[in-house]
């Protein structure tokens, strides 16, 4: 059931989490499907609800760098990145602390992160969200929260409570509603566990900004679909049902239009309005990111036979927009 986020509903949601239930949680990026990361059975419910393959690890949401340090090795890069980008849309992949040195207990020891959450890897993905409801929920639950995007695996990520309900229905015990997500695209996944920093998924924080803060070249691994480092790199992902055609300079028979900027040269005045969505009339990339998933969803249900998408510049958060569009267009 959907409840408006307030002091009471957050306390109720925190109790559900402590009891091993699932909560739809608003964040600044997309809505997450949260469970107590230290409870293996609760984490297993996430995989079941999403139909997510169990080799695909989850992001652990914590209050701050100190809490992340209970579970992962915080290196110099992580400290610098956290100083600039946390709280916010950056996920860091860091080496897991060995269970013996784990202040809160390790592995499936009480207080430690469930092995299932990290899919048995040697690394763990951690993020400190900035959304005040997410922060209040983590604090009230008193445990780190494992939370993937709150959608059925392989479909578009949810940017509103209604999207979560449409995708997961009663598989989630409560959905906390707090309007539309400000950023609208998932966090940047940055692997800081290796020789050099590597972006595994472009997102809310651009690789350029990370380079500047870390003072080193940050690699970008778009992923080999045959052997993805990060399962989000599975090519068929973030997909609407309709075929998506990128870099369109015209609209073909039966197609709806996902525009970026002026549409005057794309469609005539008698083109049905419900078949056109504009990511940003003023070509503002942040506005476009915030609109992307909701607009793809609404065109997906418009009755058109395909979606033509105008080109979006590949700079800043545009890199993340194009990453999602490419995956949406994959047949
Ligand atoms: O913005 C976000 O990150 C949202 C909100 C809810 O926080 N969450 C999200 O989670 O997008 P999810 O599960 O949809 O995506 C997590 C990504 C996946 O691509 C996963 O493979 C990758 O992070 N990941 C998680 N742990 C990893 C690890 N140890 N090594 C490499 N990639 C990892
Ligand atoms: Mg996802």
C-alpha cells in the first residue's frame, strides 16, 4: 500500500524493515526496494520480488562514510569522493572488510551484511543518499538498507510511487510516497576497489566531475555484455515494451516521439499530443534526465507502435541518459 511519507509512516516502514519486510523508498535518483541488508531472508525477498538473478549484487544504503566504514575498506579515493559527492547520487564499490575485522560482525554473522546482498563478491557497493525520506528511513530502521531500483528486473526504473506500485504491486509491504525523483536516473557506480577508478554505470555524477575530485584519470567500462563486471551492464535493460529508435531526425508511420528541444521539424500541428513527450524543450540535460523514465513509460502505453527518440548530447549527465537510451533500444 502507498503511504505519504511523514513521521508516522516512516516509523511504520522502519518497523516493517526491522521485521524483515520490503519497503518502496524514495531517493533522489529513483525509488528503491529496501530491505534490512543484515537479514538474509529479507534480502532474498528483494530478489524474488524483482525476479532478479541472484548473481546481481545490491547497493547498501547507509547514513554516512563512517557507517560505510563498518563494512568496507575506505581508501583515499573513497574519502575524497565521499567528501565531494556524499550524500548524493554516487555508489562506490569497495573491498569488503574481512569478517574478522568487521566491527559489526561479518558475512552472515549478526550485524554483518548478508552474503546474498553482495552476491558473494569480495566487494560491496555502498551509497549515502541525499533524499530526506531515505535518510530518515535508514536512521529509523537502525540498519543498513539493501535497495535496488523498485521495478521488475529488466524494466524501466521507477521515478514515482505509482510506478513502484504498477511494477511490484503487493510484493512490497509498503511504499513511501514523496513525489517524483529529482534526478530521475540511477546513481553512478564507481569501482574504487582496483588499480584505477572505473565507472561501471554512468549516472547522476559525471565521470568528468569524479576525475576532477580524484585528480586521476577515471576509466569508463561500458561493459562487455557477454561478461558484465556490473550486472547493470547486461545490455537488455531499462527497457520499454515498444521498439525504440535513437537519433531520429523524422517520425515514421506509427511512431510516437520522445523529443529533446524543438519539435517543429519533427511533427506537424495535427500530430496527436499524447504521442509526443519532450524531455526538455530548453534542452536542459538535468530536466531531461528527470523526465526520461516517466516519459518512456507513458509513450510505451500510448498505443503507438514504436518510439522515435531525438539525439541527446553526450556530455555531463547526457552520458547517463544515452546509456539508458541505448539499453532501451537494444532488441
Ligand atoms: O540510484 C541507485 O543506485 C538506485 C537507488 C535505489 O539507490 N539503486 C539502483 O540499484 O539502481 P540497482 O540494483 O538497480 O543497481 C545496482 C547496480 C547494478 O548494476 C549492480 O550490478 C551494481 O550496482 N553493483 C552492486 N554491487 C556491485 C559490486 N560489488 N561490484 C560491481 N557492481 C555492483
Ligand atoms: Mg535497477
